[in-house]
């Protein structure tokens, strides 16, 4: 790869600001001895000590398990139901107000409910995460199926494509760009729900660990946990974007081709 | 010829389902409510945890007359509005600067790309610690979350301005100020509208989260209290209320956008 | 043999097709030509079984058509919308063959032959949106040919390509016709095209649509863009069809 001068300058600029911010914090925090803002080295060593050791299996894994279980179960259900509802224009219209309502509902409001009905164990958290992930994916799947060019569906009908192939090779790929928009929303909501359900009612997990650190005034541990959540958020988001880029290469290409014309 | 083709479209579209289509959403809601009611009444779901919809609506109708509910609603709404305003005050200028200047864009791009996916709820413990378990913490954190969608959309909008429109303006020697108010802002406004709408939803989520997790006055705290008092119908009624609130705010933004942006292609067919 | 009997299609009180009776001889190339807005596409959709007629019926070998029949393929006008953008050219052509459960070698041979016959052997692994409009329409034609239909329906297939590509594609159709023994029903509003391609022409009037005339095209094969189109017989037929269509237009405005 070769960069020209301009690109190098841009890259330098892009890296300069975060580097400056981190340095500024280090310089500012080191001599202050503020208990709320411990020196950078202290936070970093807390991070290494906490999150690269035993807590990987004790806390990170339980958190990720809840998040991924809820996210995947809900997404698969939502895509399946969305494909069915999406094919019928009337089903779309009839379910619109309900879907709209559940989509507008601030997800954390459901937290007390799942605590009430399902208690404080993992099932409750997985159910909560799943419930919250379900609607964005459902809505986007329905919109995606509804948005497939009618000519593509007529072509499939004309050639007598069997239902299985129609679902696998026409409806799912056609709705995929829209489905991914829903998955992205869901994933960020899933992280939010995982964290707050662990704040409120958990005995392990990243959220629980941060909450306990705050309670016991282990400020460096709290910041280290927050940094870890940031990294997890970015990592999950990036993985989803990479999967999307791979699966939807055709979509970017065809969009670019359409805008050229 | 022209008239006859347009007639074709009008007539084919207004086949009999026109009236039926209008009733479908009501039918959908009615079926859902009746089915839910039946499932609970028949004992498929335990009534202890799942009150029938009629009981929920009854509880809600009682709630909306209580001053306690008005106070909670006011708390939630005012925090939401303050957070959204605060977010817009910071996000719009930075977004304009990033959109208009490649230098500023390069300088801030990576930082925003990294900060944006950080779940803002992760900052709740820090916010409580630094600001306290109070209304300010709720507003600041919600503003922090609402900041990102407005910023990102503003930058998208500014960078998506049709260069032909700018060149046309320059060729007519239109001044910088007029270019901003007549071309750049109107072109970016649909994106900014989208950003504000997303930000509104995000701000509401964080406000309610803070109320629930930290126990700050508002709808969220009322839900927690209802749960602790084992008042199950009220828990549901309040969740219903917060859903309706979210829906009302969403709809309000959609209507305002459609009104203000009626000239924009993506809004031309929207009927509010 | 494909036959329509007293076919009519209306939406509420709006009559798209009045009454059409026509026959499409097996192994022949029949062009349906008519003024724009006369319901040609509606007729084709009824022929294909995609749309149910309001009255009358469509018969294939004596049996009424209610669903798209196994032995039929349809090429739409809008090539950019009828190809699956997430499939390569090869996958697009292969897609309708899945249910035929052919042996892999057999299937590949069919696909390659179809693509070669439309001149796309080199573009097999490209996506449709990487191709020009003419090449996209060739892909749609190859998809239909690989399917080996007894009847090929084409709905103004060349209406959205440029003039040069259009005459290339017309010649391609003549070659394909000579090579595969298919019944072709070809809808167009281009009178030259209908005379140049057809063995028979069905001239439709304006709405409510009826058949104005059915005529034979006695022009010899092989046909050629320059010599055929300058033959006196060609010119005569062309002006005949033109007069028929103009007459329906003036009748409508009067």
C-alpha cells in the first residue's frame, strides 16, 4: 500500500487527537492525586490486573454469553417472523401499530418487568436482552421483504422456484441489507441491556464488576471496567460490520453502480 | 393518453381494499388485545404476573389522574428535553465544522469513531460518582448519548451536499453567508432531522435507564416503586405509558420533519 | 399450442383488455404490437399465468392456465430489476434450474451453452450490476434459454437499451429462434421490430383492447438488418401495420 502526502497527513491528524487526549489526561491526572481521576498508569495496571486475568472467565464470559444468547435467539426468531409477516402487505399494515409501539418503548422500562416475572437469574437477563433485540430486527426484516422488487418475486414465481429456494435465495438475500440495519441497532441495545441488568441484579458479569467497584470506591477498577465495556462495544460493532461487509458486498456494488447511472 | 394512464393507476390502487386497509391496523391491535386478554383469562399465563389488558388500561386510566404520575411524567420529559437541547447545542456546531472543513474532519474522525460505539450506560457509575445520583447526572448522561447521532448525521448531511448546487451558487457569485443559509443548511437538514429523531429516542432511553438503575425521580422510578410494592397492573400500566410517550415523541418528530422538509424528495409522499 | 379465448381484464369499472382471442402457433415467432397503454403487458401477464383474467381463458395444449406453467419462461422489459443483484451471472442463470435436479455436468453444460449463445461466456462470474444494460438483458435471455422452455414470452425486452444494442439483440433473437425450437411470443410497440422478427403479427387496438388484425410475415429467413429491412415486402408490411395502429389512435381521439 502506498500513501500520498495528503493521506499521510490525514492519518497523522486522525491519530494525533486521540493521542493528545490520552497524554493530556496522563499529564493532568498524575500530580493531582484526585481519588476520582487516578493517574493513567494506575488505571492501566488495574485494567491489566482485572481484565486480562481470572475475570475473563469469571465475568467477561458470563456477560458475553447472556448478550449473545439473547441477541441470536431474538434475531433468528425476528427474522423468521419478519419473513412471514413481510411477504403479506396486509399483515404488514395490520401489525404496524403494535410493532411501532414496541419499537418506541424505551427498552430499560422492561427491566423491572423481567425482574418481576422471571427473577434475577440468567434466564431473566437473556429474555430481557432478547425482548429488546427482537423488535428492531423484526421491523427491519418486514421492511426489507416488503422492499424487494416485485419483479424479482414475479421472476421466481414464473420459473416455479420452490418455496424453500424462494425463501433462501430471494427473500433472505433481498431483505439482508435492511436486516443488518436492524441487527446493528439490536446489538447496541443488547449491550445496553446486558450492562444495566448486571448493574441492577447480578452476581457476576462486567456490569456487576463495575458496579461493585464503584460501591467499594475502587475507582481505578471502575474506570478499567468502563474502558473494557468501551472496547467490548467497539469490538462487537466491528465484528458485525465485518460480517455485513462480507455478506453484502453485492449490495455495496449495486448501490455504487446505481449511483453512477 | 396522459390522463388515461394516470386513471389506470388511481383506479387500480383504489380497488376495494382501500377501506379495508384503513381498518387493518385497528383490527391488528384489537386481535392482539383480545388474544392477550383471552390467554390470561383462560389461565395460560399466570394472572399474578400478566394482568389482562383490560386491567392494565384500567390501572393506566387511574394513574393518569394522579398528581404523582404527572410529577413523574414532568420529570422524565423535562430531563429528556434538556438533554436533547444540550446535545444539539454541542453536536450541531461540531458537526458543521467537521462537515465543512476537511482538516477538522480528519482531526476528529477517529476519535468519534472510537467514542461512538461505547455504550453510554457504561458511564452510569462514573456519572453517579462524579455528579451524584441526581437530575443533573441524568441529563448530562442522556445528553452525552444523544450527542452522537446528531453529530454523525450532521456530518453525513454536510458531506452529502450536491457539489453541483454549490458550484451553481458560486457561479452566480452568491455570498458565503447565503451559501450557508440557502444551500448547505437546507441540504443537510433531512440528515439533521434524522439525527434529532434518533437522538430523541436515545435520550429517552438513557433518562429512563438512569431513573430505573439509580432511582432518580421520573417514570422509571415509578415503575421500580410499583414493582417493589408488588403492584403488577401498575408496572404494566407505566410501561404502557412509557411506550406511548416514546411513540408520541417519535411521531412528533416525524410530523415536524415532514412539515419542514416537505420539499425534500424523501418526504414528498409522506402524509403525516 | 397456446391460445387465448375471449380474454378480458378489468379493474373495477376500468377495462384494461376488452376481448382478445388469438392463437400462438407452436414453434413460431409471434409479435404482439399495439399502441402504448393498450394493455400489452397485462395480456402477457395473463398468458404467463402471473395474472388471472377477469373473463375468458388461456389454454395451453387445451388445458387452462392458472399458474405459471412449467414449460414457460418470461423475459421482462426491466432487465435491471429482474436479475438478482446478489447472484452472479452464472448463478442467475442456474437459479431456475435448481428444481430440475439435473446432474451437475449436465446443468453446467446448459448454463455455459446458454451464456455462450448470447455472447456472455466471459462474464459468467460477474454480478449483473457490473454489466451494461444490453449485457444484463442478454443474461435474462440466457436464463430463459437455459431453462429450455417450450414457450418463451418476452415483454418489450429491448425497449430500454440503445439503438445499436437493440438491433444486435434482435439479430440474437433470430439466431436463437433458428437454433432452439421454441414458441416465442414477443410484445413490442416498435413496428419495425415486429415485422423484422415475427412469423406472425397480432395487431392490437387501443383500449378497451381487441385484436385488430392477425397477419403472416412471409419474409424469408435468414433475415438481415439491412437487406430484409429494405425489401419492398418489409416496407409494405410495415406501413400496413402502421396504418392499422394509427387508425386505432385517431379513432380513440375522435
